[in-house]
């Protein structure tokens, strides 16, 4: 394993020094069938920050522990056994509570005693964070009601249905709403942890940790870039067949009159029923389907971007670029550079 760089970054001399002078207790809650990287990813960020501060002659700012109801260990969904400590009594110090996700989160969220502990522990902590589907357990406490939250893109709709009082956002890598932080899928927990370190120790320290871990300090774009396909492409009737037809005819005129005629409806009725069924206007849906098709061509082929823009119905490369920036927060060129096979 490589050693921490011998020349550590300068530690910012400002209000962030509070977390350097005072040990911050980081508790990560695990459970049976927890997602391994939800636990270890963020913890490695804090551990690396500890190493770098120590190299600079300071006291490690974080005390890290993994806690669970099942001790002395839990088995992650990957089959790896994690050593765990008992759930700390509610009166013991805690700075940051992190709730991991994984296949076992639904069973954990159904454990009333555990949900009660999370609620009370979160209220005692300076901040609480969930990683990936850990948002289900955090939402079960009621603490996310009326707040913005993120989770893995493939669980966003289900989380929103399960907890309608939570304002689920499908694209951000992580969301902060007051003292509550929630991250998107799996590796996004590392992005969130870097943001916590930046809040505590300053940007230069967080950047040094990110560089050592070969990570972006702030990842460009949102998690929409990583979804396998758009839900529109497998929509239920009466618009499932329409979406298939749109995908086969992206280069054609797909204006409202054309789509309404294809759906055998009046324009007014089609617009109203389509918005109710998908949550999107027909024009926005076509734009998303064109972006999805362009993404696949950018990743899987060497077709010039200008030709992809025409083939997918954008007309011009600039029009496609604006759609990519609006929906994916990145340009077609950058998307191809990152995801091309």
C-alpha cells in the first residue's frame, strides 16, 4: 500500500482549525448486508485526512468507528466481515453520524429500535449523512420530511413513493439540507466525505486528500450521467409504443403536432395526458431521449460529434451542447472523454 505523501499540504489557518484542535467522533452505522464501499469509502477519506494532519505535526482530527446493533461484526453484501462496536449510548459525544446503504437497509429501516436510535443520535450530532440507499433508514426517522435528499439514481422514484414528504432529487451527487447530508450511489459517499472534510479543514486539505485518493474534489456533472437508460424508454402504455417510435425516429420532426398524431390524440389532450403520465412536457421528453441516444453514440462509437448531433435530431452541435449542459451538467466533448470505450 502506498504511503501518504511525505510533503503534506498546508493546513488552513482559519476557523476550520476547530476540527483540528478538537477530535470529531465519526460514527458509521452498519448492518447485515450493508454495501461495503458505503462504509469504507467515506472512512478512508477521514483516515487519509488524519494521516495528512499528523504528517504536518497536528493531532488527528477524526476518531473513526463503525457501529452496529450486531456485534462484534456484520457481514457486508460483498461477503466481507466488518468489525463493529456496539451502538454508543445516546449521551456519548458524536460529531458526525454516517448511515450506510446496501441491500440490508430495508430490514434496518424496519427495525423500530434502530430507527429510534438513529433519530436520537442524529439530533445529538452536529451533522448526519446517509450514503446511497442509507437515505431509506434516515427517511424512516422522519428527519428528512420536507427536506431535499439524494440517493442512488435507480432508487429515486421508489424513495419518493415510500416517503412522499421527502423532496428526492435524482441528479445531484450529494445534497446538503441544513445539518443533513445525503449522497447518491456508492462512490458518491466519497464525494460527500470530501465535502465534509472541506467544511472542517478547508479546501486545500480536502483537495490534497482527493489528489491522494485520485478523486475529483468536486466531480463534474451529476449522477444522471451514470444511469443505464432513461425511464422514458420503458414507459408503460399508452406511451410505451410512442417512446419506441420516437427512439426510432429521433432525426425527424418531433414537434407536438407530429407526436399527438402518432398517439392518435388531439394536441391539447396529448399534452395534458403526457405530462400527467411522465411529469414532463413532450418537448422535454424528446430532448431527454435525444440526449440518451447521443450519450450511447459518444460512448460506443467514434462518430464525429457534429454527425451525432444531426443523427439524434439536435440539428446543430451547439444545440446538442446546450441540452447536455442542461441535463447532464457536462458537454458532449467532456462526456466522450470520460466515458468512451
